[in-house]
C-alpha cells in the first residue's frame, strides 16, 4: 500500500518508494505549482494516466545525463552544423507539450493528460518550466520541455516530426545549460534512446545527494532568452 496524500500532506521520504512498480511513492494531492516544485526538489515527479489519481514516483536507479557526457553522433553533429533547424527557447511551450502528448506508435495512451499540460504551462508562466524548439520553415519540427531548479534540469518529454529535430534541440539545450553551470539533467527512467545519447543510471541515493548539492530551493524562476544569441 502507498500513502494517499491530502492537499496539505507532505511527501513521504523517497526511500519508502516501492520496488515494484519501481519508484511508486504515493498518490493524491494536487498539481499546484507549490506541490510540483516541492516534488521536484525532492526527486519526485508525477506520472499517471487519464482516470487515475495523481501518482508520484522516485525510481531507483535514476537515469541522468551529465552535460559533459552527451554523445553526439557524426550524423547528429552534421545536422547541428548544417543548420536545417532554427532553435528557439520558450516560444511555444504549450504546443511542445501537446505534441509530446500526441499518440505514438506502440503506445495506447499518454501520461501528459490535460491537467498536466495546464499545470506545467503554469510553471512555464512562472519561469520554471522551459521548452527547446526546432523550427523549420516556420513550422515546429520537434522539441522538448522540462523544469529548471538551481543547477538541475528535469527533462520531461521530447518529440520529433522530422529526423533529428528533437536531438538537435537536446544538443542546443545542453549547450545552454553548460553556460548556466547546470550539473545534471534528470532523465527519470532508462531507455535505449537516452543511453545512446550518453545518459546513464545512478543510485537514487546518489541522485538525492546531487539534488542537495545543486538545487536552489525555494526556487526562483525566469524566462529564457528566445534565441541562442540573446
């Protein structure tokens, strides 16, 4: 059994998360900005499907990408260098979220339910959630979004309409984060795609230590300049 949180209840310690399903910690509460920021500052994130209560997770091990360990293949390096895409930041946050929520092959549904879109859009308005977008000929071709707290970026989801569009966005994100002194990008759970880009798993305890050393809390948010040159 997991705790069912009321609006004012605190999160339980992440060490109490279940082994199966991996990382399930508790349910309930809400998606207010205060609750979400508190969750991320503790290494907890919401993930649930339409019709379910809000479920909160802190998996072990944790998939992370250290900026200096990003793997850029020769083909991706060419895609970045030849510039088929224009990279923009924070100019189409809600659209990026909706694209990430769109049905995908082999996936029956999405965890990016309308309540999540509304909640994270609110975080974006407050300067905590950010999007990185690849544009081509005035059309959104791919992108990603996540949350920045202190020197930790919590990646949430990415999408591509064209080959390498989201990967180019990731390369440009890492470049910006390096300039900001960000120490780690949280990828939450392991996938082969993330591993191919240099992400790796670390123990939940090591991730918690990284948060303690790197996060600014209570946090302050700000909007990002829209272009790389800004």
